[in-house]
C-alpha cells in the first residue's frame, strides 16, 4: 500500500500536490515541506485526507500520482 504526503507549499495555481513517497521521479518536495498523510489503498483516499487536514485544493501530482491529477 503506498505511503503519501502533501506538499505544504501551494503551487502557483493554488493546488497542494499529493505525492507517493516511493516515487523515483524527482518530484517529491523537500522533507521540510512534506506532511505525511499515511498509507492508502488508492490516491483518492490520500487526496481526501489532505483535504480533511485543511489542504482543500489538494490534487495528485501529475508525475507520481497521475490517477488523481485533475488540473
């Protein structure tokens, strides 16, 4: 089951990207900018958790979580 984090810094469009911590694509935020979300069976659960934690414009990373990338 993948372990996810959210970037605590918003992108220029206001999105907070959710990342798979096992990614090797060089898209992960620096450790100081990550909020660990935990393990989820699917990225939709991780995005929902990020929104529950206050990152209401959470979106999957286009590179490591493309199934939940909507913009």
